[in-house]
């Protein structure tokens, strides 16, 4: 188990467009493992590589149905809209926001070995994937929220 430090806003890496992964090797596998450990340790549901200081297009998520790892994720299709779940971020503790997201998305990407994968996601998983992909593009939820507000420290962990 290797827990990495979560980068906090306004660290400049959070504003960079992450670099596409081209090498699917033990370094990538360690990054994915460390990201999952870090996300679980922080009680989060998603984490993008820039949040641990690495400018690579890599995300991990677990919205309750098990760990999902996606390398070089891209949204290729989307439907509907959702606006009924307050969004937070491990890199911006103490704030939540009301963010409009697609209700359903289809993602293309790769697994840790470079194999092509496709994922359909709705509701919370869709929201989480969109949030994490935003991180890969240097976009934070506070940039796209209709409203941002402070929360109590007990409500942290998203």
C-alpha cells in the first residue's frame, strides 16, 4: 500500500492538460495501484493522476461497484443532464458545487495493459468520470459550477 500526497488547489499541475500515456509498464501499474490506495485512504470516489502530481491521462474510480481504472479516457457519447448531486474534490477541501453533468456517458480508453476498453456510465459514475476527465484537461469543478459553497469538515471525502 502506497499512499501519495494529494495535490491541493492552487497547485499549477491541476491546471495543466495531462499527457497521453504511451507506455503500459510496471511504472503505470504502480501509479494505478498507488492512486487507488490514495483514493480509498481519502474516502474519495475518484482520483486523476494530476491530483497526485503526475501529468498523465489516468483516472481511478469506485462509486460502490468496485475499482475502475481508465487510461487515456475519452467521452465519445453522452445523453441527458443531471444537476441533483453536490460535487466536491479531494484537491479542493471544504468546498462543494452545483455542477451540471451528463446523466449518461460512453467512455473509450485503455486498461493498465493497453487493451482498448469501453464503459457506459450513468448517474454518480457518469458524474465522477466527467469530473476526473475534467482534471485531465486542467478544469476544476469550481470552474464549471453554477454555485460553490463551503461545507463542514465532517462532510469531506468525494
